[in-house]
């Protein structure tokens, strides 16, 4: 929803009640500005172009933030802070990005550089932590004390909320549910170097890889070829969803198998942690919705010990594609004080 200037609930333009949330991904940058009631005022998108290097990407992030503020007709002076979620290891206190593999970044002082550029305080956090925070505060985890988030997109990220707190383990590296091994010996190779990780069989990249192999190597017929005008590099979640809806055999085969694996991953988490719910988010889930959720739930039920079905509550995040930006905005607000 976009507010027009006349409707905006703003007493004076310089109250600094607005925050900007940014989701910096390997392929796209999303930015959105929210008011103090977490209402979305404007939202913009830009390609990341990681090949430009940290300085170039930072410039694009700044442009995306500036365009979002312009779309909401807000001056920089009205913004309390910018929160930015990054796909990698970060030091929230200093705003340093230690490693971000998709961006090919090492030791980039993102917080400091972006603050200099925007003249607005900047909070840096891990993107999955941002998404989990949004699910916890405003999504379907709102009333829960113990839950697990599984974000299925280009990769698979996980957030654990235990006794109401996000849990990241002894050195802050926990929650990497995408790298639990679900296929023994000989499973597909994962970006982390192992074989048979959940991410290697059920992330969107893994799904797209298998569909391309089916079409190119095994000469399978699929409407995906037409849906992306013959350019298989253009397969997105939206195209997968359409092909699934149309009953495409290859797409059904690959997505159903991915859903079964996600269910196995969820069952492992349920068996270990006994959460109140497993909450699914990310691009693939948002696009495929109900159909895939049902299959994932059935697979999880088949692998949960004890009183099986009762212990399996698998739900949607309730936040659509916005969990990342919303969580980054929430982090900026809580880090800087209400
Ligand atoms: Zn892995």
C-alpha cells in the first residue's frame, strides 16, 4: 500500500519516525520505507551487479534508498535509521561484513561507508536473522516462543527462535539448516563443498539446475522452455509456479521431490527441537504457496517420531516477499531506540 502525501500520518516532517529496510541479495537489492506503525510507504528494487565490487554495490544500495525516499516524498532528515540485511557473516556492533560469498565480499565496512554516504545511521545484520525477526515480531511467529524459520530461495537459510530469543550458537554460526545432509553418499555437490545438503536438492538454484538438465540433457518436454522464451537462464519462481499450476510433468517431478526433502529437513528440526511451528518463507514458498506446503507437511509427518501428525505445524510466514526488508527496518528501529 502506498500512502499519498495528504494521507500520511505525519505531524511534522522532521520527527524522524520513519525507518528504511534494505535486503541486499546476490541478484537484487530491495528497499522499503516504513512509518512507526510498520506501514509500508514505498518500495523500490534494483539489480545488485556484484561484479562492480563493494564500492559499486554500495552506490547502488544508496541509490535504491534515495529512490525509495523520493517515491515516499520524504527528506533524509525524516529518517531515523537504515537497516540492511546481508547474505553473510556480519558484526552488527561495527557494521562490518566479514564474509558474503554471493557478493564475493571480505571485510567490507558496510555500515560505516553507507552511513557516510546517506548521512543516516545504519544497522547491518544477517539477512536470515532479519527475516526471522520480522516473522517473530509481525509474522506468523508472533505468538510463539519456540519456532524454526526455513527461508527457501536461491539458497536455504534458517532461523531458530528458542524461548523467545533468536539462537545462533556458540560462535554465532548456528541455524545453517540448508546444510543439513539429507542425501547420503553421492548426493549433488553443494556450494559449501559437501554433498547432499538440503540446499543442494531443494533450493531454487538446485531446482532450476535439475529442470535445465532435464530439458537440455534428457531432452524432456516442458512448458518452462516457452514460459522463459527459450532462455533457461530466466527461470524464476513465478515461472516455476505457472508450470506447476499447468501440470507440467518435469516441473512437478522436480518440485515434488524438493518438497519431500524440505519435509525431511523440517522433520529433523521437529525431532530435535520440538518447536511449536516450522515457518516457511522465501521466494519459492511465496510463489508456490499452498500446494507445496501440503506436500512438505505430509513428508514431515512421515518422518516425525512420537505422536506424528500432531507435532507437525508447518505454516507460511504471513509476510510475503517482504520479511527481509521488514526485519531490517525493525532492526534499525530497535538498535537506534524507539
Ligand atoms: Zn552445503
